C-alpha cells in the first residue's frame, strides 16, 4: 500500500479495500508466467532500442524483416540479426540499462528544477 501510494501520488486515494485488490486479478494467481510476457516484451523492446542506438544503419530493414516473420520464427532466430540473444544475461542487462538511464534522466531533471 505504501509503495502504491507513493507511485500513484496524492491524486489517488487508496482506501483499505485496495489492499487486497491484486488478488482479484486472475492472471496473477491462476496463470503462471502470464506476467512474465510483459517483462520479456519490455526488455525486448528496450534491447532493440539499445541495438538501434548502437548501430542505426540497417536497423530499419532488420526490424521490418522481424515484423514480417511474425510468429513463424522463435525469438532466438528473430533477434539474431540484431546481435541479441535473450538466453544470455546481457540481454536482460541491456534492456534494464535503458530503463536505468531513463530513471537517471528523470532524477537529473528533478535536480535541475
């Protein structure tokens, strides 16, 4: 409740009944690994963005090829042209570093106020 109050800010009043709200969301309890897809997707997008920042030349064509492939290839094959391997810890570190840099940027903006 404390973390939710802090993250939502003073505009949102969390009454005591909210304390158990998470238990009403079926995929938190009845569908193991459902939420994992969100974390993977976010990390994937961030890692692709980092790959773009590192080497923008040719990125667009590789990205369009990846989208054209749709669900016909597994992620290992889809990401290989970008030099990304989701089975390696570096994938997660790269994706999380994008978020970390955004947080650093927000902190810096707050300091400069």
